[in-house]
C-alpha cells in the first residue's frame, strides 16, 4: 500500500510549496489544502480495516487527479 499526497497537500509546507496560496486549490473538488490528521486517518484505515487490499495507492490530493467538478444531469 502506498499513501500519496498531492503536491502541497496535507498541510505540509516545503520550500517547493511555500509559495502556494488558496488559489492553487480553488479549482479542485475539495478546495482547500489537506491536514496531517487526514493522512493519519487514511494510514489508520489501511492498517486496521483494509485487510483485503494489496498493491493499492491511496491518493490524498483533494481531487486534483479526478479533475474539476462537472455538472450532473438532472434526474427530472
């Protein structure tokens, strides 16, 4: 199992992400930077509940890889 945070995700600031502001995440499905506790909860889930998962990657990037939100067709 691999837990991968997106660039600048999980609230971790490095010299590479130090200049990122809220405009960086505004267009993603979850328009904010993640928190370290969110990564910790994913790791806890993996080590306690994901007993049948193998060779998986859990990406914590606020939906960047999923792309921008799109409108859904009305059920009417």
